[in-house]
């Protein structure tokens, strides 16, 4: 018995009719109308803020900043494309059509076209923002040439990521290069904030030099697209299914306002690709702290990003003082969250704590050691670097970073213990419609603990020399934060860590 290939168009039409059988007539048009109305309302409310982001009245960035942003965008966009697929199918198509006797090329071609359109739009918007912040006025041919250049460059990156999705020998090498480009771009922005780099002269870059690059990139896109279409059917099924799961998880997370879906997916996917060998825990430290140290040892790349991230607050030196202060305090939350995936595991399923006979208070206390240490090191490095760059006045800022560390570490643990969004809270009625406070409360978890870093925020925002009084005040609040958090959210007679 032989299997005959059928038309993908007919199968898609059949599946679409079965999916739409339960819908009322006009429901699809209503959804499109709602989406367009939502975009129009949000655009009318935020058009001034968007204009500042993409096209300020006066260029405010140097050539070095522009080149650094371009390099960082290339690396970041490639990493995002690799994490998203970039080639994916919808859930119905991946469930029913991927293994069906249909042409894989025709099946995957619409997804490739949609991905190229989204990538081109992203590249064009990025190029437009760089133009608005870097290039001197007036602009002529660059207004059209540079966004087109950004769109074509984004499509080249997408087609390279598509080839890497088929598990080429150079796939891992391309990811490493993308991470290096992202790090180099961020480093260039840090250097630009520390020095006075020259601004772009009028008429730079000349349109005569941009148009040949646009033509060359267009030819490269056509060649790569033809090769991609030719080899489209060779993309492994497991990679397409993985990308489909990623897209579905992102959609579920956005629809349900549940970021833990994405966090859990990333953690599972990372460890599924690792080959681990058994290692003994350190006996001289508490068992849960030893597990955190083992996790830290097995993820060295996070430590590298954490070390480089200590220079990122210097990007906000031109902003108001309170913006720089908030950026510094928030950085400790991310630094302390390097090992808090273990806290999320204990919160969701505390079976290991029951087997070890560890109470919730002892568990949280042991889990706080590593996040507090990481946040302390990060705060100390960030504040010391800002002082070396001359952005902070005289004073023992390194000591302020040390006493601020417990706030960042406890905030990271508090963030990890939130678990799923609590949607059982009654919604509020507002003039804009019904509003559920559950997602808002979940988003503020951890940030509320950072409010105990208000003395640091005030000291940085005022810009006055630092004395020991400010350090002592912040140290007192940090100690009280740890003690109050442990006493108020844990107990000696229970194991569960969930804060709900």
C-alpha cells in the first residue's frame, strides 16, 4: 500500500474549517478590529514617548554609541532568533501536519515568510532608532537607505539562524560569536559613557556608500533565501517541534500573564542538553547552600555575564540621579537570582525538604547565602566602578555595596518563591474595564523588598559625598530586612515555601 501526497492547501483548509466550527460568524473580523483599535489607542497615548525612543528632536549619541548598538543588536537578534527557532509551526500544524504526507517545503514556507517579515520589521525599527539618536540633521537618502539596510541585515541573520537550526557543525560556534558580539556592543556603550566620543558629522554616512551595501545585502538575501527554500525540508522535526513549543509557551505566558512558564521552559531546556557527572557536595557548608554552589559551578557563563553586568549602570550616568540609583538597586535583584532556580523547585515541590527534614526557615536561610553573596559582590563592584569613572562623589561607596547586598539577595529569593500568578483575587472595576491584580502583585514580588534600599537610592540621587552615617543606616535596614523576612514568611514547624 503506497501513500499519496496530498495538497497542503487542502489540508490547511480542512483543519481551519474544523477549528472554526465552534466560532460565531464574524468573530475573526471582531478580533482583527479589536487588535487594530488597541494599537490605535496605545499609539495615541504613547506617541510622544515612542517619538523620543525612535526619533528625538536632537541627536544625543556618538558614533561610538551607534556602532556599539549595531554590534549589540546583531548579537542579540541572532541569539533571540536561535532561541525562538527561528522556524516554527503553530500547535495544530505541528500536531497534525508535520508528520502528514504533505510537502514539507510547502508546509514550512509560510512560516519562513512570516519570520522574515517580522525580522525585517525589527531590523528596520532598530536602524530607524539608531538614525534618530546618532545621525546629524538634515537627512536625505539615508532616511530610506538605512532602514532598508537594517531590514536586509536582519533577514541575513534569520537565514543564517535557519541554517544553524538544522544542527550544522558550526551552530554552536555561531552562538558563541553572537554572545561575544553582544558583550562587545555593551562594552562599547560602557566606554562611550566614560569618555566623550565625537558625534557623527553632517551627511554621515554618505548615501553613495550605503546604497552599494544595500544592493550587496539584497543579493545575499536572495541567494540565502533560495538555498533555504531548497533545503527547507531537511530541518529536523525535533527542532521544529521545539520551536513550536517555545512559541506556544510564550503565547501562554503572555495570555495568562505568567512569566514562570518561560522561566521553567528555559531551565528544562538548558539542563536537557547538558551531560552531567555526579559530584559530591561540600560537607562543611549547609546542604542546600552546597547545592547552590554546585549549580553556580555548573553555569560559569552566568558568572561571566554577572561580572560584565557590573558595568551596565554606567550606561545611565547621563540620566537623572534617581534613574541611576534605581538601576543600581535593581541590578542586585538579577545578580542574586543566578541560583534561585533551586528555590523555585523547592517552592513547587518541596519533597526534598521533607526527605531531609529541613523546615522552611532553615531552607530559606540556607538558600539566601549564595544570592546575598552574589548581590553583595555585584553591588560593591558596580558602585566602585561608578566612583572610579567619576560619576559618584567621594566616600566609602564600596562599603555601601557590602551592606546593601542582603537586600538584593533576599529580594531575589522572594521573587523565586512567588510561584504561579494568583488569579483567585477578585478583579477591580476601572473606567478602562476589569483589572485583575494577581499579575501586578506577582510582578512586584521581590521589588517590594528592594524598597529597603531607599537610603542608597537617596544617597546616589542627591550626589553628595558619602559618610559612614549613610552606610550605617543602610546596614541597619538590611539586617532588619533579613530578620523580618525570615520571621514573617517562614516557620520552624512547616516545610512549604509558597508565599500564597
